[in-house]
């Protein structure tokens, strides 16, 4: 006749979750394999500054000078849809599922290099990129003589908050 297990001999197993923020402790019986005494404990934050219990909403700050025209160089061009590149699509006027390029610009401010990006939309038909003269891409072509390409120099204009965009006019 087999005796009922009284769970006297157990092994403690710990699993770490969320980059070591939470540790789950489980006890497993060595005889019957039953799991019991699960507990989760929050551990101290390790090396990083992320703290979900102590947080606040900060302001968007620009590292660019205010109300200035600066030179920038196109460092990268990514192709996708508007929703791939725009954080707050609620304010976007147009189709967020439409094709777009994200032009990543390197702006020199003295000795410091600052990256910024600008999204341009287009339509595609039979492998051809189509844009209208009044679209931002159309204005870009008129000002700079062609579509954006990596390595091209462009002008950036900043607003009173120091945020910039490609000068199109």
C-alpha cells in the first residue's frame, strides 16, 4: 500500500521575469512532483533606471537651436507605411496605411551631430513612385532637384521650440 506524500522533501525553483524585476518562487515535492507555495516577489532594480512605480511625463525637448536654418545630410531612408514611422497617428492628416519614406537626417550643431527624421508620403503604381507637385515630396523635388537620396545635403528649418523639418520652400 502506497503512503500519501506529506511534502517534507521539496526543491525550491526560482524563475526570473521582466529582466529580473519579478522572481517567481515555486516549491516542488521531490516524491510526488506536486507544485505548491508559489510566490512572486519584486526585487531591486538592476543597473537600469526604469522604475514603473516612480515615473512622470516629461516634455519633448529639442537639442537644435530655435528659429534657425541648419544644414543636414540624409543618413538613411526607410520605406514602409505612415503608421510605421509616425508615433501619434491621431494627428496625421491622410491615410496612415499609405506608403511612405522616413528620411533620417544628421544635423550638425557645432561639433554635435543630432539625428531627426521626416516622413514623406507617395503612391506607388506598377513599381513607379508617384507624387503630386503640392505634396511634401513634390515640394522636395522642386527645391532639391530630385527625390531624397542618402548622402544628399538639405536645409533644416527650426521653429520657436527648436524642432526642425526639411526646408521645402
